[in-house]
C-alpha cells in the first residue's frame, strides 16, 4: 500500500459517493477498492454523509 493507493481510493470514494462510477467491466478495480473499503481505517469515511446529497445504497457495502 502506498500514498498513491490512498489518494486514488479517496478520489474513487468521492466518485462512488456521487454515483459516478459504473463498476461493470471494472472488476479488478472494484476488487482493489473493496479491499480499501474493508480496512478499519477507511470504514469511518464510509459513514460520513452530506446533508443534501445521499450516496447510492451500495456505497457503504464493503464487497461492492
């Protein structure tokens, strides 16, 4: 795990929160991202919510 992985995971998390990612055809990236989502240090980020914009239902699921 590198600083680049952390930066990429943070950016992907924002895009995923906004529903801007179509995961079909990107199984390898989705698998990599789900590993980060399952890390204890990343889990608190998945519980944060914006007041106006709600994430897709799958956002907090670690296996998606």
